[in-house]
C-alpha cells in the first residue's frame, strides 16, 4: 500500500526537524513557509517547495500546519491561496500549532464545510524531541481521523493520545504549558533568591538536580542558567502568548495572575526572543 503524500506548512524550529524525520521514513513531503529562506534545509533533505497552502492541499493527502499563533493559522486556512479556497473531500488537515480550543473548533467547522477532515494535534516537547522523533502528540477530533494520522504520529513522536473531541488537544497543551510556566518561574525565583542570599547558582542547581526534584528538564535548563545564555528552543514571547490563551480560556487559579503578568512583562523586554528560561534574566534585573 502506497504511503500518503504529506504537506507541511510552517518551518520553524520544530517544523524542519519533523519534516526531515518524515522524509527519512519514506514519505514524500511538500513544504510551504511564508519566509522561503526557512524552506532551504527541508528542501535540501528532499522535500519539495510549494507555492502556497492552496497548492499543497491540491496535491497532498494529509496536510500539517504548525505556525506561531491563532492569527497565523487562520491566515493559512482562510487567507488568499489558503487551504480552504476550494472543496477537498477526503483530505485530512492536522494542526499542530498551540492555539486556543475555540480556534481549533473554528478550524474544524471550516474544514467540515469544505469536506475536509480536521484533527488538532499540538505537541509536548521542543527542538531536541522533534529532532529525535520523541514528541508526545495531544490529539483532538474524530476517531477515524486520528486512526488515519496515527502512522505519521508514530514517526513524529514516541506517544500519541486521542484525548477526545475538538478542543481537547488544545486544552491539554495549555494545561501542560501552564505547569511549565509555573515550574520555570519557580526555578528562576529560586536562583534569584539563592544568589541574593550568598548561594552560588551553580551550587543551588546542583542541590536541586541531585535531589528528589531533579529531572531531565531541570538539568537542561540548569546548563543555560549557569552559562547565562538562552538560545531559543521555545521563545519566551510564545509562552507569554500561551498564557494569554489560558486567560481567555478562563484559567483563574490562585497563582495564575502573578505568573501571567510576569511573562507578559518579560515579553515586552529584550528577552522576548530568547528561550523561555530567560524569565530568569527578567526577574534578576527586576528584583536584584
């Protein structure tokens, strides 16, 4: 049985390594990115450049989108030369962007009008898991669409979960990212407090990493804290965007307002384009 033709829209830090893994698995992949320069690595690996989202859906069976926010993904679907310019009965579109549950349900309804199956499938993991094919995929939508996508998910990640109907995947991703935001805020505050009181951050991080709360994520972020360099695996400004989505979705727990405001303020500084762990630099500057 021949493999479906795959289209991929959005070649950021995550999209390019995922496309390369699909190519290695023997899938033919067409790619589109608004900034054509970002297509070069995928094309060099064997992907074919497409002229528009509309061109991709004409020639591909399963189309992935993975872009920065709700506005960007709606433009891919509804904009000029977008995915939904025509009816495409039998095609499957999978959105892997981190967007609001409301946007996922909107995209599903718009696809239904065009005879297209839709699946939301945001991921847990950043650049290294994308490179290694060990992402966790959080899917929401119809069961038959998930079954059709599952062989591709098995290439992209180590685990995929069908969590329910449209909006379930997006809700799970926002809940997970809230935990990440809380954790990194706490880590940064811990280091700021320790240094303020005469404890070297290297020693404080060693204590944490060797204790019961040590984890691969903590060790990864510790290295950037010690070096004070924050190359973006997941930009701080994107975490601020996700926290805004959580607020719009009704999150109102005791710690949320403080965490939300901290990342919003940090995203208005020069640290916005750096990795989310640069929340430390913002707190250090503000409170020391």
